[in-house]
C-alpha cells in the first residue's frame, strides 16, 4: 500500500510540474524567450508594403525575402510581422504549433512607457476589433504562410489603409511628431467604428 501511495504521489508531482511548464509562455518549448521587450516602435521595424517586419534572431534578410516573395514563402523562425502597433505574429521553430504553422499571435498594449503583452497564444487570441487572429489568418492560401494581404485569400478587415497608417504613425513608443490632420481624422473614424452598437 505504501508503494502504491508513493507511486501516486510521484505521478501527481510529475503531472503538476508538467502543467506548470506548459503554463509558462515566456520561455517557449523552442527555448526562445519572447516577452514585452521583444516588441518595439513599429516604425523602427522594416516596412514592407503596408506592414512592418523584424526578426528576433537577427535573420532579417530571410524574413524580408519571404515578405517580398511574389509567389509566397515560409517565414523563418524569429520573424515578427505587425500591421498595427497593438498586434503581432511571431514565427516559432518548426513543430512548435502545427495548427498555426508555428505562428504565435500577440495582442499588445502599447504606451510611451513601452509594450505589455495583453494576450498571447495560438488559436484563441482575439484582437480589439473582436476578430480571432487565427480564424482570419488560416484563410490565407498555403503559399502565404498564414500572412494576410489583399489577394492572399483572407477576408478584408474593416479598417481602412488610412486608419492603419495613422495607427502606425502614432505608435506611442515612437518619437513621433504631432498627428497630421488626416491621421487625426482617420483615428476619429476608427474610434467611431469601435464604438459599441446598442
């Protein structure tokens, strides 16, 4: 009986340790730490068409090659893609999460003091517009590696190019001049779009 009790106790401890390890997202299974410091002023990243890219492992050339490919490509691990300051997707090592093709999605709070991760995950991150990141990105045709742009297969988003540009140019982490009148108007329109309907 003592032997059975010891076995149950050891198994319980092992399960507890496994659960704790799974609940620690900052250091992922691929050994690479992604935390709030991984995300910086969006306009200090490298622009590609209307979005910005970076690579947390220093392989920006490979990330740029994938982003600029006219026929699609698989992004290298460490790639960061941001359309607006409050959202990001980061490519993890192959096998990290097969369902999301190894992308991890982030909902961020940004301020003049820096970045805070509001939510991170795979198929369960919902942005401020009420959209599930994965549900939108999974519609991208396979050659685009879950990256949504016009013509990639994703549904259009309810945010205009002017609103996106205004959000990028007014990222509070950046040393920006006062908003241009057209940016102020685009942000006002965005606020109206986000107002709850009764």
